[in-house]
């Protein structure tokens, strides 16, 4: 495991004094969201313990993207509260990885400047930005030229850069909406492993929307299974296999059982 991402603990001289990361639980109460007069979420509650990877899985159109978008402050909701360690969104740092990496990076900025962008917004010094990018490059084992523009990179390289940008400011929570769905298998495996390494090094809470059940279970501490709309929690299944999980995990009894149980619940909800 590469622990070079675990830099926030002791700010060095010349570095912005980033706050110590305190693992945050997430508490959602009474969340209500209507679209064109129809409820999507109606008085929805959810509790997520600190420092977990949560996979969000559910029927098409049940509101997976809307849920993480409301949590990330990308779209408004009609009522309810969403708190991170008791704090509002304005008091924490989040990262967001979009499904469509082609539209996620700024085309007019070189890839390295895309990754540095949130750090510059925070007003970090040049030295601090360079130090942080160096750590990310080492951690993601980057082999491509970050001085190229995004359109000069492959899809997998662009999504890697998007994830590096989301992680650059050391977010308390990272949201990912189907981050692998447009990637080939090799790239999916690579980025999946990188996310697991980041999680092991930093304990960053991740909310991962996935339509691939195997992947959802493989990465997760908790699998959040949603119903059709108006959306409720069908079940939250724990998967507490030790990390790092590997190819061998896929044939372990606990994995197979959790995947089968998730599938049962999913099918029950789709048929309902
Ligand atoms: N801006 C909008 N206006 C009206 N309805 C919307 C809007 N955005 C989403 N919806 C509806 O809300 C529901 C949830 O959408 P959302 O995209 O969150 O679902 P999802 O679970 O992410 O779907 P998918 O599996 O297709 O990614 C869908 O029925 C969708 O049609
Ligand atoms: Mg979606």
C-alpha cells in the first residue's frame, strides 16, 4: 500500500495548515425532494458511520444520483437536514467524481492545472500545491504526461485525473457517481484498487453509486440498497471483509453471500 496520500496529519513549514481529518458520520433526517409534483424522497432518513465506503445500489431512476447530488450540494432539496459530523456542507470539504469524465475536466487547462485547481482556490502556496500533486502522482502511479490537455488523454487517464482532482484538497467525503461506467475493464480494475488504497491510507468516507453489483460489494463496507421511488432504504448490508480486498475476495463465502443477498433484495424491489 502506498501511504503517500496520508499527508494531512502534520502540515510542514510553508504548507497550508490543513485541518486534521476527523472521521465524520453522516446523518440525513427528513430529506424530501419532489420533481414536478411527484415525491422522489419523502421524509427520508439515513445514518452512515464515519470512515466507510458506502456503495449505493438500486433500480434505474430510483434516485441514486439525486441522493448524492443533494448530499454534495449540487442540487437543492425541499426539506430535511444533511449533517456531516454534526456540521453542514459549508463547514466540510467534499470531492465529487462525475460519471462523464469527458465533461468533468476543464478543457482549457492542462491536466496538472485541473488537478491543482481546487488547491489554488483554497489559496495554497505554490510549494504546497506542488507537494500535494507530487503525492497524488506517486499514489496513483501516474505514467502519462500531466502537462497534456485532457482531450489528449485516454478516457481512463482522464478519469484518473478527475479522481486526483477530487482528492487533491483531502476531502472529508468523496462522492462518486458511476465512476467506472465508461471505462474499460483494465482501467476499472486499476482505479478501483487506487480508491481502495486511498481509503486505506486516509479513511476518507466514500459514497459510490454503482450499477455493477460485484464492484459495489467488493469496495463497500456498507451496501445501501434503495427501493423504487418514492425512495426508501430497502436494506443496508454490511460487508466487513478485511482490506485490502483482492481477486481472492471474489471467491470467498462472505463475498458471495453478500452479493447474493444484495441481488435478492434488488430483485424484490424491482418486482414490487
Ligand atoms: N431535473 C429533473 N426533473 C424532473 N425529474 C427528474 C430530474 N432529475 C431526476 N429526475 C427524476 O428523478 C428520478 C431519479 O433520478 P436519478 O437520476 O437520481 O436516478 P438514478 O437512480 O441515478 O438513475 P440511473 O440508474 O438511471 O442513474 C428519476 O425518475 C428521474 O426521472
Ligand atoms: Mg444515476
